[in-house]
């Protein structure tokens, strides 16, 4: 560090390598656990809020009132694109290694949207309001990636 008032002061920069990591596991609990188990079985569900709205993906608490939620609603594996953003050059960590869209998809019968990938083939084929259907992963484990992506319906 530079000494104030020193004529030949040099500045030292301290550096240290650091890897961000989460060395813990989180229990998903009964609500999110049931949602993920449904995905493993090729089913999408939501939770019913105190106002009768269906929240998907299922959540433990009402996003408006913070009340605990526990009533599940079975939903189809189809939905509507509400908004989207095109990815021309996927990064190494993306699950699709070809151009795709990140989209907010309102599952049919739900009042909220979930974020997922859409394999539309091209940006020109992607549209707000388009109907999509889940493409299920060949091997499912109870993760959101059990939906490999959505495709135009």
C-alpha cells in the first residue's frame, strides 16, 4: 500500500484466487419436492393460491399473501410464450448447444409463468403468444431439466 506523504510510494495490490461454490445441499420440502417428483414422472403441477390462482412452478407460499400453499393442481405439458429472448451463440453451460430462446411460458391452466428454453429452430419461428409443448428428457431425475426444453406445439 502506498504510504501517504512518501515520495517513492508504490501501490501494492493484494490478490487471492477464489472459487465460488455452494458446499451444502438444500432439502426441497414437500411442495417443491412433489413438483419435482411430478417432473420426473412426466407431469407438471402447480399450487392453488388463496385467491384461487394457480402458481406454476409450484411454490410453498402464496406470492401475494405469503400464506402457505399445499393444494396441487395437475396441469398439461403445454403453454403459451409470454416473452422471450433469443440466444444465437449458446455458452458451454447451456443445455441446448444450438440457437434457442429463453422464454417465460405460462403453462395452460396456470396464472403465472416459468422460465425455460424453447427450441423453435430459428429466431424467425419464435413469437410471443406461440403455443409450446414440453419435450421431456429421455432420462428424468426430478429436476427442472426433466423438461429438456419446450418446442412449438
